[in-house]
C-alpha cells in the first residue's frame, strides 16, 4: 500500500494546490505550479484578532481598501481531501493480521484509524501521517464483516474527513498438522468395549475440542458420545462406526471418520443341564429345573418331548402327564436366551412315565336328607376325563337297578341303612373304587307352615281354644297338652281349656302333636299367653287378723261401699293406743299397705279385702269418694270441680295410713282445682263431687 500523503500547510491568503505523490514513499513538499499570484511572504499567519490585507496581483481584481477603522475577516481553511481510499492488506482469516496506511490525503496532519466489526468499533488508534495501523483477527471475529474507517484532520481544524476501506468477511482458520489412526480397537461383540484413538493437531495443547458420535447402520446412537462404546444387543449384525469432530472457535470443524466394524452376538460361557422333578406317573405335574447359566439368561423357554417328538403346546415350565405318556420317556428342552447372545439349548435326561393313580379332587359323599320321600345323590370331583359307575346298597346288599348317581328313598328304605360304591376309571390310570359310609333312613318330617296359637278371653272361668296351626302334608291326627308356666297341667289334653283359680297371673300355652303314617310325629308349642292377676279375697268380714298367718304383707283393696270403713295396722294385741301403727276412717273404697313389721290388722265395716290388680282403668273423672291409685285407677294431672260444704282431699306417697305419707291436703269450698302429681301413689277424696281432668 502507498503511504498516506502528508498534508502541506496552506497560507491564510490563498489555498495552495496539493499534488499526491504517486510513489509508496513518504510524501515530500508539494510542487507549486506557476500562478499569477505572487509567492507568499515569510510573515506568519495573523492571529484571529488581527486584520490582514491580502497581497493582490495587479491583473486581478483586488479587494476594496478597507476603512481604517474596519477589521478584515480571515480566509476559511479548506478541509483535508481523500485522493485514495484506505486499502487493507493481509488475509481476512482468523489468526492473521490486517494492516493499512490509511489511504492518500491532501491537507491532513493527523489521522484516526477505526476498525469496525459488523458496524461496531472494536479498535481505535490515532496516527501521524505515514504511520501504519494493524488489526489481529481473533476467533470471535469469524464470519463477521471487518472494515477500516480513517478520519483525516488538521491541527487547526476540529472536524475531519472520513474514508472507508472495502469491507472484508473474516473467514475461519483451518487446523494444521492433523494425524489420526481410524482403526477401532476392541472386539465388536455384545458386551465388549470399542475404543477410538485420539487425534493430534498443531496447538492441540491449548486449542481445539473433540466431539464423539457412534453410528449404527449410518444412524447416530443416542447417548454414544464418548471415545469408548459398549456393544449392545441392538448392534448385532449392524455396522458400527464413529465420527470425531474437531472444533475450535474461529476454525472450520474437521471430521475424523473411523473404520467400520460389524457387531456379533456374544456366547454363554456355561448353561446347566436341566432336571425334572415330580412323580413320574400319568396325571402328575412334571417341573423343569433349568439350572444356572453364565451370564444369567434373560429368558428361559421350554419344550417338552415324548420320546423324540415335541409335545404340541407343552411349552411351560410345568407339564402334566397324560395317558399318551404312559410307558413313554419324557424329557424337556430348556433354551437359554439373552439379547445379544446366541441362544443355547440343553436337554434333560429322559424319565419313563408309569401308569397313573386316580385321586378324587373331592372325595365322594352322599348329600341330601336320609328320610322317606327325599332323593339323595353323590357329590364328588375327579380329574377331567374320568368315567364313573355307581352301585347303591341297602343294609350291605346291592340294590337292583340302583346304578345312578341318585337314589329316591321310598317307604321300603325306612329303618334301613344305605350307601353307594363309586368306581372311577380313566385311560392311563389304575381303576379305583370308593365306598361311602352307610347312613340310616328315617321317616319323613312335617313342614310347619303356621304354628299353633291360643285364643279366648283371659279371665277366670273363660274357655281357651287351641288352634293347631297348619302343616305340610296335613296330619292325619292331632293331640294336645296344656301347660301352665311351662309345666304340663294334669288332665288338660283337650283342644279347649277352662281357666281356673290356679292360673291367676300365670302363663298358659298348648303343645300340639301332629301325626301321619311314615312321618315322625311333630310336637309344636304355641306362644304363651299371660293371664292378668285378678283380685283374690283374702279376708272376709270384720275382725282382727294375724299378719303372716291370716294375711300376708302387701297391698289390699276393700270391697265395701259404706262411708264409715275403719281399719288399724297393729304392733300388738294389747288394746292400747301404742299398739296402733296407723289407722284409717272413711270411705270403704280404699286401700291398705300391710308391712312386714305389722303384727295384726283390724277391719270394721270395710267389707272383704282382696289382692289388687297391677292394671286399672286410668280414669280422667273421679265420681265417688274413696282412695285411688295414681297412674292405675286415675291418671295424674289437674282436675276441676265444685266442692261441697265438707269437701276434702289428700295426695299420698303410700297406703300405710301414716301422717308421713300425706304429701298435700286441702279442704276447699266452691269451685276447686287440684293437681295430682305423677310422683304421688294415691289420691284420697270425700265430699267433693265429680272431678274432671283438664
């Protein structure tokens, strides 16, 4: 490249014409052509504040003579001009150096060299005229466009003129000094490792990286990106090859292609001879024991042989012998297989198969009811293909014609014992007979459709009737037996029964016996009916009675109807007031509670005394004087009425006649209201008329 032209200073009076030296040497003083303008003086350029009058040729038009007081304007200095654009020397290849002198210029004293990469400045340097600038091409610049822009200017001029070189695209460098053996080391056998040699190249110690890729049949193998590769089952019979790619920033990739090798299957180092376990008889399960192989087989398959002929479908580890195997030699072939390995067959020793023994999977038993009118049958289970024959026996003797699996029990079997012999046979097996145990045959049984019931009024002297129920079949005769609290009532054997005093408060039931020829009699007891506890007279008339001997402790009710009933509970019979535990005077419609500590009991004008019933009318109106049981004779609650002149009432916690048992008491007159609480046991009233519950 020719050096940049040096700029020649211009005078302030007039610009000079600068000629570029065509040679590559440094620029000298310019040659000034003849002009009509006189040569400039040696007077230095004036300062901007001074006024300079330019020298004029007589033949030229001169500037007007300025006023003595006016200032002369300075002449404008021209900007540098480019006469030859910058030229860049060197190869635009990574690692090379580009140089330039910046082109040829006129009127320039200083130069700025700016190198750009894809339009972005990467290096800026200031030079004087004639100096060379350079740029080293780095790897990161590969593929990008590099260009030099030179800005020329003068010392007395802030702005300059730009000129740019022709753009150049930076190319990748090429690796040098490449050496490599493409041989693949190792055996191309499943499980073996193949290895590649490492390539060499200049500057390999600090530049360049290797990438590996193995190929199977021309297709890349996923994950096989190292210098070593273990041959797998999928490679068997396929060509294997590797490509090593050498790469570095700013360099063109270089590929090394290895030689091809074809993968082959591996071989088992050992496979054990199989054995057979199980009973060597027809119908028994034979099991193949494959043993151990090295390496361990991924899959083991089986084929059973009868003699030298493969048994169709017998391809499992177990095989159940059939009649066709009787007397034949049985063996099994075991095939060990593993992906990438050559399969290996091994045969077991042959074993002769003997005749089979028939064994019931469920032993024969006779099911059904051994009674007249029923059918019994044999239930059992034998291996498939077994033929069965039957013979039934009665009391040990074969029954003529009874050769089926079922037997109907008619009247002739009642009281006898029956059983059956089952004979099982099957090709290839020893015939076997099984005899069941004998079972007695009984009479038929009635089926109860409806149980007996008892109907009738539950009261003293009433007649109860037994309804026999219904049966299948209908009985030819019926008999009855009545029971009181579970015990048979002597002589009560009819269909009806009259309730007596002994039944007071007891439970009655009836047992019905159904009978028919060839049927067992069936006894069925009805549900019991509970008789109420009706009152029983324990004392009749006035008098004094001994407690325990003539009257038991308990609650009793008077049956009289007069208003002047009187009774005493006594602790002795001395006739003293101290002998009276408690007493009562009032309506004969009353109760008394005789305690176990009482010695005697006196009654006058009260009528007879009876036991009490646990139930009552539970009335809601009180129409007569007397004593009432709350919750039994009357209901608790609030009652209203109109009291007479001598009305009085008491609520009681008991019926012993003591003051302590009086809960509340009142003697109302006129309209009245009384509340009888539910916790009261008794309510005594006299002279109050009718009381009605709200």
